[in-house]
């Protein structure tokens, strides 16, 4: 697949009471098609959150939004535009970072987490110098991170509680 310029197609999810911000790198093809976060059926993000909070796995976008709202979680991505081949983080170039200020200025975010090493790399390069805030890296919930089982991901992600 040939790399193509892409612009992040949907907005951040946050509410005025969001206390946790979880940042991905850039949405997958499936997420871009669905216009919401972690849309690939093999991505374990929603299963991890459901297990952490002892809730049913949300399926629809309204169910996902309700889970995030109940748990005061904001979601966004580090990258606002880039050149990428399909969903492959390894092909990302020409990065334009997202502006996190609207979230951080309107919600009392206490902690920032990044979902995977790619999100961490771009957070450290583009966001931390602007914000001066640390972010904790969590193991990626992507299907590409096959080295970790769902149980191992849930255990590693417990830190957000």
C-alpha cells in the first residue's frame, strides 16, 4: 500500500469533567471509516477498558462514549495529520501534531497516558515540549502487539485506575 497524506477525520472525545487523557498515535483505516477511536475489531482497547471497569464491552459508538463519560476519560491522538500507508504506524511521516490545549484548558485532566510506543515517541517529540507534562506509556492495544495477551494488557493498564 502506498503512503498517502491523511488528516485526522474526527474530533477528540472529552467532557468538562475528564480526568484522564489517553492518546493514540493516529487512527487506523477502520477507525477513520467508523469516525471513532479504536474501530478495528481486533484492537483490544475497548475490551481492556471494559475489563478494568468491570463493565460490558461496548459495541456501538454511543456505548463507547457512555463508558468514557462515566469513567471521565478523554480520548485523542497525538497526530493531527500525516502521511501513512494504511494503518501502519511504521510508515508515518510528515507529522502535524494535534493541539491538545482545548482539552487541557477545559477539563481537569490529572494524568495523560499514551497507547503504545509510537504514540509515546510522537508525544515526546511534539507534545511534551509544548505542554511540559509527562505522559505514561501503556502497552499498545493494537492487534500488531500480539506479544501481549488480553490479560497482560489489562494488568498493565491497571495504572489508569
